[in-house]
């Protein structure tokens, strides 16, 4: 039986568990706060320390916020800051993270084959049906996204950085600070407006809303979004760590 250590890295916390081939957790998920400032070396040590508290695994899947191409970090919005999401960017951290081979570094550190993807992509791997056009939006510190066509992962787009109105990005428009400012009722209405605006852009067959804040969407707003919109549990960010290896991109991006 092949086991997978799945680590879901967020702006506020890092969660991990070990899963079997069926995606069943073989240990209670563990969570630690994301430390800041966070250079890549500390990131690796944090994940290693977390992994040592769990059963040993045959391979590793890590979901990281930002744009990841073939296991290499192009951009990551939170980890280049001095004290966490929306704090000041540290130029030294920006230089360290940009172009960092996360997949290679983690494979070497853990001594097992590693797969590093955007966190929303791993989340999506845990929920998509594998038929038609399926969009995944994760709601948490900011907005994450992943697009699948017939179960095949499309190239990653940082939708969160696109302007939605008045020069405001999606990340700011529906992120956690705005939810706290607006309250769940008004924030839920804003989520519905975003869904309505994106529908003619993607023409999805199914839209999945995940992430820690998806459970806070008010039922009346969810009902108005349509039957093709589904809220999925946040545990998909870990469970998807197994299924991500079945994706064509996953097979191409794995390294021993």
C-alpha cells in the first residue's frame, strides 16, 4: 500500500495528515501556525517537523499558495511578507522565494518522491468528478482557483490578482479581512456576485467552493447560485494529496 503525506499550506496555518491509496486518513490531521518571516529554509524545516509527528509515508504532496510551475515557485503572496498576509513585502524574501525549486528541495529533505502544486489545485484534485469543465474556488485568507477539463489540470492562472472592481483584486474583494468587515451575510452576497460574474467567463459544468470560509456562505445565497455550484469540505486540501498523483500534470511534476 502506497501512503502519502499531504501538507496543505495556507497563509495562517499549515495542516498535514497521512493517507492511504483510497484517500482515507491514517492519522488525525495536525495543524501549526504559519511562521513569519518565512524564508524557504524555515518552510522546509516547518514541514519536516510536522511530518515527524505523523506516520512515515512513501511520498509527499504539498499545496502552496501562489503560482507554482513544475514544482518551482513563480510567486507566493504570503510567504514573501514580513509578518503574514497583507503585511509589507520583504525584498530579501521575495528574492529567495522567486524561482525556488520547492519540489526538489522537499524531495531531498524528506527523501521521498514529492509533488508540489498550488493549494487550490490540490484541493480540487480531492473533489472534481473528472468529467466536463470543473472550476474550483477556495475561500480563505484570499481567493484560490484551479480549473480542470475532463479531470486534467489546466495551467494555473492567478485569478486572485485580477481586478474585480475599482482597482480591487478578487483576493482583497472576498478575502478574510473583507468577510470580517462585512459580516457573513453581506460577504455571502458578494460571493454570489463574484460567481455570477465569472459564470460567462468559464462556462463551467460544475463549480466547487472550498476553503475554510466556504462553510460560512449563507444558504439563501448558495441557493441562488444554482445547482451547478457545490460547497465542498476544507479537508479536500489534504485528501486531494493522493488523487493529485493521478493527474497528468501530477505525473509530470513528480520527482524523487
